[in-house]
C-alpha cells in the first residue's frame, strides 16, 4: 500500500482519568523513560501514518506539544476537547478536521503489538464502510462487546452485565470509518443518559446497513483503566528489555546486576546492591548499599537507599527510600518513605486484593498488590500501608500509622497513640 493512502488518525486523549486517582493523566505515565503517549505515536509513525489529530485536555496539552517535536515530518494537530460527552464529545470536537475523510480512531492509552497495525494496513483495501476491532476474552471485562457474523459486525453492546454479554469479543478502541460524514451526523443527533453515545451511534450506523468489517486481534492488549493497570503495562514494557545497557556513572565492584537491565547515565550503584532484571533505572539515581531492586521501573533522580527492597513496582522521579519494602506498588513523583515504612502487598487469607474506586469496592484480580501513592506525599517511619491502599497527592502519613483505607489528597493521616507514665516499682539490682 502507498503510504499517502493511509487514513488520518484521531487519537482520543481528552478524558479526565478520574478512575486513575491518585495518579494523574494516564497518557503522561512514564515507562522506560518515555510517556505512554509516546509509544502510541511512535507505533503509528513507524507504519507510515503522517497526519495525526490528537484530542487533548488542559491537563495533557503541554505533553503532546512536547511530543510533536519527537516526530519531524509528521503533521500532529492538537484539538482541545470542548464537548465533555466522553468519546462522542471527543470525536465531535475534531469534526472539522475529519469530516468526509477516512479516519482511524485510536485510544492512545491502550497498548497493542505491532501486528494490529500491520493487519489493519493490509486489510484496509478490502474494507467497504468501516472496521471495528475486537479481542476474544474468556474472562469478563467491563467494556463494550461486539457480535460478529461472517467477519462483519452486526451489533455493539456497551458494558453489558456479565451474564448478558452475548459474545466474548471485547471491543478495542481501534475504529475505522471510510467516510465519517454519516457517522458524524448520527453522532450529533444521538442522546443517552449513560456514557455510551459513541457506541449507540455505531449501532445506528450498522442498523442503516453500513458494512462494518471485523478485525480480530490476538496479541497483548494493555489498558489503563484503574491505577493497578500500570503494573501490567510495566511488566509488558520491561519484557521488551532483552540485554544489559549500563550507562551508570558508578557501579561498585561488590554490586550484582543480573538479567536484562537498563541503567541510565549519571546513576550510581553502591556496594552489595543487587539488581535483577528485567529492571529499568533512570538517570541520576542512587541504588544504595545492600539494596535489592527486581522487575521494577525507577524514575530519574530517585534514591533507593540502604537496605531497601523494590519488587515489581513502578517508582516515579525524585523519590526517596531508606530501609523500606515496596512491593507491587505504583509510586508517583516526589514521594518519600521514612525508615521501615512498608507497603503490604499480600492478604493473610491469600485472596485477591480489593481497592475502592469512586467509593465502589472493586476486585483488582491481583493476588499481590501494594499501594498507589500520589505525587508529593510522604510516609513516616514504621508506617504500614495495607494491600490495595491509595494515598492521595500531597498527603502525609504519620509515623507508626497502620493505613487500612484510602487517604484523600492534601490530607494528614495521623495515628493517635496514648501513653501512660507510672512509677517503676521493680527493685533495682
């Protein structure tokens, strides 16, 4: 296929990411030194897409402005999402850029293997009116489902109950419309009390006998819906490290580095530290004496100090630890933990960990899950954070506290300890 026949890409990045609390914009999450949005853009550019429109929010507009310079020769246009009606509002915000044009609509916070884009490019000449993409899942996923007959999409069901799915094909946000005119008209005139205007509009389009092909995807699918999804994506990106790349300023002779590991420039690894891959350590970090880091991402300028262990976790920039255990956790930028503070990551009954989202308790599906800590927060010495706990931005946890419920932004979680002073009546020897 000639590259200039590829459609315009519309990236929907204008969502508010409320379910991700206490983390911020999902597209800004850093993996292996790059924001998540970078990977979506670079994948499309590798396959020859030259015209990309990004629907952004005030929160991430500056991020995408910076990313534009990473892709010279590609026209990247940013559009503010003024219409707040979910995906429908995002698409309509870009109406003047996509009307009457072939458009590929993509969710840039979803991660796919290159095979999806390759298959799409190959199937494109055979598509009549449009194409929707899905993945077969045996387990229930709280999203949209497709019904397919003879490789054609016959209906779309948005967030059905587990028992009413009617299909095991979960819809991915990788939609193609050969001519958006009809779809945009339907989208403008569709109403719903729920956040499913976009999906209802597709259903109406199908009902008007539009020929919508089905593209089946079978590779890795990573998505960021809840904060613990960051750990799944981290494992995926870490699996792409295949050898050791050591640019560190100092590696002590007694330190041990085993397996696929990247250590960026300016970092120091001190005596008797152990780093087990796959692991990524950013620029200007310090890995302290007798510290263990395994299967984790450590952001720039962070100090994993003496006798700390970080396991299967994502740590942001400029974080500080000393004699801590951080397991299966997501730590935002500028977080510090006092000596002996611990993130518990395993229930005593060995059941999967639950966590609250918008006051609703959800089963995370993870048997091991530590804490999610927002930026600029500090945890005092000997504090214990129970599995699945989330700490809001700019919050303090007092020394010795046992945290068993989420802590809002800008809070001080203080543990009350009462002491009684009595006379020592024991005889002196």
